[in-house]
C-alpha cells in the first residue's frame, strides 16, 4: 500500500568537488491523473498553491516565471526546461539563486495511483555556505509548504481521511464603510433535529478555510453543532497576511456570519460560539472583548475559544466565557502573553484589571508548537521564521477540551 506521504532525501557525491544533494517528495491526491494535472494549469500552477507566494508572473512565452514572496524577502526567477503534456511532467531550473542554494533543478510528474493519483517533486541542488542538512531542510520545507499548506488538492498526511465536502454559502453584508461585501462560507449541518447550537470558525493568516472546515468543521459537526467556516480572504482578494495586512474590517466577519446563521431555522442563535486559529484566534478574542465590535452586534456569541492566538494586543475584559489553547513551545504566539491576558496582568502598554469580566480559561500544552492541530504538519517546517508542527496527542486533548468547554457553557445556561 503506497503511503500517502513519503519524503526521501539522499546525498550524492558527484564527480566534481561540489556535493550535489537530491530530495524527492511524493504526495497523493483523490483526483485522477488528468484532473490533478489540470490543476497545475501552467508553469505558475504550483506556486499558486504556495501560501507564502504573493504573486507569480509568467513571461509572454510562458517559459520563465518570477515569484514574489510575502514580506518582500526575495524574488525567485526560474526557467522552464521542458513541459511534457503526454507524460504529465515538467522540469525547470532556477535562474536567480539564494545565498544558500545553488544549481537548483527540479521535475514534477503526475501518475495514476489506484482511483487517484500521486504527484512527485524531485529536486537536485548544492549547498552554498551552509551544512548539507540545513540546505536539505530549506528545500524540503519549501516543497512541503507548497504541496501541503496551500490550496492544492493533495493529501499530505497518512491519517488524513477523505471528508465529504461542506455546503458553500454566500453571506451578503456591508463593510465598515458601507461598501457591499459578499463573504464565502463552508456550512455543515448535523443529522440531529434542530434548532442546533452553532460554531463560527475563523482561519489563520495563511487562509485555507477549506482545510479548517475539513479538520475542525467536520469534527465539531459530528458533536451535533452546526458549523460555518468563513473565508475572509477570497472575497477581499487576499491570500496571506502572515507578514501583515490584516484589515480592521475582518474584525466584524464573525458577527456577519452569526447574523447569517441566526436567520436559519436549523440554528439556535442563543447557543452560538466563535472559534479562531492563530490570527483567527485573535479575531475570536476581539469579537468578545468589551469594545465597539461586540457592543454594536445585534446577535451575541455565547462563548469564544482561540487556538494559539495573538494575545499581546488583546485588552479585555471578555464579555463571555473564553477558552485559550496554546503550546508552551510556540515561538510565534508566546504562551506567556496569553498567561498575562488570562491573569489580568498589564502587558505591552495595555492596562488590564485583574478579575474583571468572565474568567478566561487557559490551557498550555507542554512541548507543543504553533499549529499543533494541523495533520499536514507531521513533518515540522519553518514557516515565516517560526517552527510549526503537528502533535496528535495535543490535538486530541484540545479537541476534548473544546468539546467539554462547549458543553459546560451550554449546561450553565439551562
């Protein structure tokens, strides 16, 4: 049985004094070979999946691409060596080189695998001024990020099971300046008779609402809750805000979705929760902290939860019961900032009053990193300068904690 995700790296000593390195990454897809190949579209097809790529442009003949990454770190130019439509493969070489990697050449191919297909990315390169192991990590992090953390149709986890697609819905509203805005959302309804409690899910700075829906939307719906995962980026033409660019208008998206849910006969708007992840965690906290966003909302959330959120900018106090779940080893959103928020301690020039408002329940998981709940991160990578890594045990614990939190809040209102 072919593993759904395999990474093989080997060092090959060439005849010359330079040591050539090779990496090969193979990832499975539920699409047929023809369907997966069509997803590649052109020489910019793969970069379009990469959550760290801001823009990819092609030359007039389609044989040279220029990639610009978020944060303005650098641009990368590459030249197409060959494109084989019949064999569903293509190869390229980098024209511009980083200070650490030289002579980069790669080939991507798509072949059949049972009812689906597999995509293989093979690369050869040389380390320049850094150890071979560090060069290999840089290359494989980039390949893995492109294939598994973007919007591509690939299954990158051995335990990632196919999930039935959610219903896509449109949510018409207005921005803070009264401009019409139409958000997208992914709706799941449990089989139990309604009206049911509901959960609004907010994605992180790399977008990926579909992955969030398949991971947490399907899980929470199985508990008997209606879930709606909002896409805050697509309607605004955004792809990634990890290097900045979060717009103030997004702070109202949770309530736009709640207003939509409140109109549905199968939803009990009095039992609605908001749950956010990373940057979405900040938005879930800001949705229920005392302030203008919560104050003007017609419909209110019963409680809120945030996974590894930005805590340093949250003043509080909270208006409803709140749960924060974060890893002790998170080097992107420090747990210490959340400890100070939960304890009502002043921080970063923010004045807080201890004991004011409903309590914040904080769970810190030892040894867990940022994005500990994302199955495609079984191989940890460096993303925007931070370590992100999946942790099955912590994911299970956080799932149980979230379920218990929901139930305890609902029980307390009976």
